[in-house]
């Protein structure tokens, strides 16, 4: 496999649409639970068929502790799960493992049939899992949703569980249902209608199981249940009527591993398909998938989660940022400018920053900055009032307004003495609550940076940007280009890098310039090269 594609798959943010949490049970967790709960040693004898021991995990070769979807083989193994802490440990451990694979979002499914017949209260199960959902996001950055699924469960049992789930509905996102025979059986239609109604009343979305192998059943279910997604459909490429319907409705389908070889063709048919995150590692060896198909699959996965729309937008923007950082996508035509908030109109520092705004604004660059006074105000003013033929610039650089786009990242909570909407020359501003978030947003807003003279704030912004560029080099990504105004920075930075023994490779990430025009010429050349190399 191409090493660049391999690195892309390993590091790209991912979402798992179906994790059967009981199937992730490991022998070492069973042992800990048995010891903690005081079970006799024979509690697990003969009840761990399909459960593997913990150990090293090789994402490429598939070695490790996770069982997969052999649920029947491990159903008896879950008998050791009794108290809230047991369910917490099961999910928390899984979220820790998948975070290593850069899974950022996961749809977690649990089967009440595996627990309630053992007289485990539904609240015990859900509360344990919910705590793990919260702590998994806090500790590992994995945002997960909790869902119920029912494997071989009767309509009466499912209805009873849905009724019992009412006090915990706020912790749940969806319910997975099987609807075999729904198109032809009046009994199935009645039962599914009952369950669908109860789920809807709880505010739960519906996910369909892949056991619907009948095209007629699937078409009926799509029309009447409006599912969020369909899990692991088989023989999809042999069902043109279903392919057309799925493309028209925009419903995401998670393919089974056997179907993964048809990824490219199904994507070309316009279906929002995806595969389990683990399958991504094996796709290139089984198909001729490129990074373009991998990107489409992970985008579809995030879009099909039950997360709120703002979370989906966040993760999709993370994907785009990652593609730019890895060189798969061209960088945005934007530059972030750092500098002091002290300069006032008419001073040399103000005029210098205003000139920089004109230089970059006239070339269609969006200006990103901290959004307040001084250098930030001046560069925005220059971009908004830049000279030249504005109509011609609009045609040459579509997407910019007539005076250039200026974005300020402001934080009224951190800077209460400043304007709550930033300076008067912003065409757009974003509000964040912390200083670190403000710096992070200015870094993510562009691939090019220009720092003028400033104080501790400007130095912090520069060091953070520099650190990100250095980290990118370590990860074989494309580092940002950082320009420092020579009169303000060269002498101080040479002393700093020498006294602190900064590596030469890191020092080389800084470029000193005497004018914005000098920086612009380097940036335009880099933009051209990165556009030519971009494949997404």
C-alpha cells in the first residue's frame, strides 16, 4: 500500500456508526469484574466463548482484544456485568481503545435482551454507559451516542423496554429495529408501527438493521419509517431499484465487510455509503480506493451520526482542516496577522499593518486576526478599504466581498474591556470563551501567518503557531508558513533560539520579511504548488 495513503487512513478523523458494545468484552475486564464483585471463580467458566484476552492491537493486521460482531458467542460472557460500574468500565475501555485510531465519534449500541432478563435494572445499564459517554469525551475526545438495539427480541419485550426507558430518554439517541416482512405481513406492519410510535414519542431516531434482505421490505421501511441510516446491507450493488431510492433519499448505508469491495461503484451511484472504521485499513488492499473515496466514506459517517448538527459541522470542518494539513486539499486563500493592540491610527505601526491589509486584500486574501484594536484593526481596515479595481478583484477571486473578507476571533469573556463585536472593520467575527480557543481558531483559520511587533499576547500566538507547524513536520504533514517582520523579531528570535537550543529544523520554519509584498510573493508561489499537488 502507498505509504502516504496508509498515513492518511491512520490519522484521518473517523466515526463509527455501529458499535455493539457487548461484543467488545475482554477477558481481562471480566476478570477484574469478577474480582471486584466477589463472584466465584467458576462464574466465567464456559461463558466466554468468543471473548478474547486483552493485548496489543494491530489496526492493520486485525490482532487485538476486540471481538467484532460475534454477539451470540459473547452473550453469555456479559453475565458478569451486574452493577453500574461494570457497564461504565466496558464502554470507557472501548472509547479509550478507539481513540488511538483517531475515532472522534461513535454510535454505541447495547442490547437490553442481554441484561434485563438477568434482572439488571435498565437504569443501571444506561446510567453506567452514560457516565462513560461523558468521561470518554472528557478524557479521550470521543463523542459518543447511546442507542438501544434488539437482537431476536419479541415485540412485547421491545415495547416494555421502550416504556421503561422513558426516564432515561435524554441519555439515548436512537433505537435499531428489524423489520423483516414489513412489506407483506400485516402483523409485522402493526408491530413495527407500535414500536416506531413509542420510539418517536421518546424522541429517538430509528436505525434499520441489515437483516432486511428483501428489496421490497427495505423500500417500504424507507418510505414509512424514514430511518436515520441502515446498517450493513448485503448485495446492495445487485439491487438497482434500492440504489436509486437510497440516492434520492440521501440515507446513509453502512456496508458489510463483504460489500466493501464495491465502494467506488456505489459512491459513483450517489449513495451515502460508509464502512466500519476498522474496514478502512483494509480497503486499499481489497479495492482500488484512493484518499478521495476514504474521505467520502468518513464524511458520510460523521454526517449520519445522531449527533446535533453543530457537532457534525465541527467534525466535518476538522476533516477539511486535516486534508489541508496533510496536503490533500489546497489551503484557503487566507492569512492570519498577529500584532499589538496598542497602535493607534496615524502611528507608524498602525500604518504598516494597514498597508499589509491592502496588499493581501487586493489579492483576494481573507484576513484572520484577533479582532480588536491596534494592528488587528489596522490590517482589517486596509483589507476593507484596499485600493484597486474592486469589480475586477471580485471576478478574479470569487467568494471575497468588494472590500475583502476580514474575520476576527474575539472573546468578550477574556477581554471584557474591548468591544463585544470587535473592531469596526470586521466583515465577520467568531466568539469564543477562552484565550486558548481564541488562539486555536486564529491558527486554524489560515495556512499563512504574519507577525508584527507586539507583547506577550503576540508572542504566545507566535509560539503556539510555531509549535503546530513543528508538530506537523513530525507527522509528515505540510507545515504552515510563518513570516516575521524582520525589524521587530530577527534579533530577539536569534537570541531566543540560540539560548534555548531550538532545533535548526524548527528555526527554519520562520521566515523574516521586510514587507508584506515579500511575504506575498512567497505565499503565491506556495499556493500554486499546493494547488497543483491537491487531490481533494
